[in-house]
């Protein structure tokens, strides 16, 4: 059973309602669409370079780059109806969320949230990337892990009509 818009919206709602997720994710950079995270990271680099001669994020910024965002979203998602057998309604198929990374060249990594759904005895994974959009209510969604790993075919929740079959 492919990812449904109802499931994606319900999962996004969990993150959107979490105060720590909103603090780490939401940004004025969201107006830049799926480039928002890259622009915020670049702004951090410019700011840090002028002070420290380094692009490395400071401790507060670490919480707001891809890894920190994924960490907060995973905590919020996995807190829903623990253990998984207690989940009901639209999120009844949610099994767990975990971090997934991909190489972005020259030793760089990008992290997002892998979501695993259980349908009977079958498991299906998709990826939600809140860093890309910096908008808790509108993450970039990859219907398949392979798409995330190759950075293609992502769609924001607002543009999600139906998952490919």
C-alpha cells in the first residue's frame, strides 16, 4: 500500500504541533521553497565566517541544520502512541521513524526522517525532509528511500496528490 496523502498530512501535523520542532524548523527562509534549508545554512556559514573564520555551526545552529531537525521530528513522531500497536486512526500503520543520510559530495552529508509503515507483514519506507522547506506544515516528501538517496522525485505536502504506484 503506497503512502497516502492522509497519512502524510497526519504525520506532518504531529511535527507541526510539536513546540521543539517548530522552534528548530520554521523560518522566514521557508519562502524560498525547497531551497530554504540550503539558504539558511549558507547564512549561518557567512555569519560564522565573519566571527570565527569557520563555516561550522555553533551549538544553537546545530539544532537547526538537517541533523538537528531530523532528531526533533523523529522524537515527536516516535512519541505518538507508544508502542506502535497502540497507534490508531490515520497513523495506525506508522511503525517507526529514524534518521537517514545521503552523501552530498566532498564529505558532506544530508539527513532527513525515514518513516516506516507496516501493512500486515509488509514494511514500506518513505522519507520526510523538513530541512529542505523549513516549514513544519509542508515538508519535502520522497515516496521511496531510493529517491531520497538520489535526491530526486521529492514533492512537498502541498503538492502531494497521490503516491506513484
